């Protein structure tokens, strides 16, 4: 069985205390979906915000002075948001896992649809890890690392990839719905803009009612 999951790349947070996050967060990938517990949703929101926590340039307003507003500033003011991660594909029958590369981000997950439209190749990273997805006819071949001549691969049909992408989109939408509820409880004064920003970071429409104050 082949499984596709939207995943967020994590690193260990340093003394983060603006809202509750999971106590033990190892570096790696966090699968996103609607069933995440509140602490892991908090971890995911923290990570997406931290990906965009960059000092303002001349085209953006200065950071607010309060710690929460300062941390959320990039998330709320950047036009183009970044969320480290992507789509992870695992072949349970072989144990091979295709993971996002350094040039991948969840905001670009829809690029996979280019393979369904006939585009031949998608690259997701560079040396030392260069994962590549390539279509040939009705088959899609996922090479874990093209830097290795004997790299593990996963092969699936275009039809199967279409079903997997639809499932990954549902997982992202379910996570966004859960995250919107979390934001409403934990960040009530930033509810509408944070929820809208998370939707943009995941390239999804905002949940119904998210813009209401």
C-alpha cells in the first residue's frame, strides 16, 4: 500500500512560551491532519510562523513591540508564505519513503498536479538529498535521492497519484479546520488574520467563518 501525507518539517523549539506546544518535539516531519491533539496543532502553528519570522524590510511595517505580535509579524505581513515540508510518500510493501527536500514547501504542494497534466519532472531538492518525481506515460516514478545511483524508488500509476493527492488535500483541509478552532481558542485577538495566513501557507481556501470577528 502506498500512502501520501502532508508533512511539516520540524526542528526543536528553544524555550518557546507564547502558547502551549508539544513537550518533546524531535526534529523530523509532523504529519498534518484533523486528528492532531491541541499541543501538536500548537507546534505546527508555531513552526509555520517561525518559517516566516524574518526581520521586516523596507516594504513591510516594523515589528510590534509585544512578543506575540512580533513573532506573528512575518506570518501576517508577508505576501508569499513558506511552510517547511511537503508531501511524504511511503510504500508500506517495500519500506521506501520519499520525503520532501530542501527546496520543497507545503505552500507548493499543488505542483504535484503538474505530473497529472503531463509535465515530465519535479525536483524537490539538491545535493546531498535530491528527491525527484518523474512521469513516463501512465507511470510516476519517485526517486528518493538522485545523487545515488542505486537510490530506492517508488512507482505508482497516474490514477493512483490522483487519488493520493485528493487524500492529501483532505488531510490539509482537515488540519486547517482544526487549526482554525485552535486559533479561535488560543489566539482570539488574532483569529481572523492568523487563520487566513495559515490558509495561504497551505494554499487552501480559509474555512467558512474565518474572516468573521
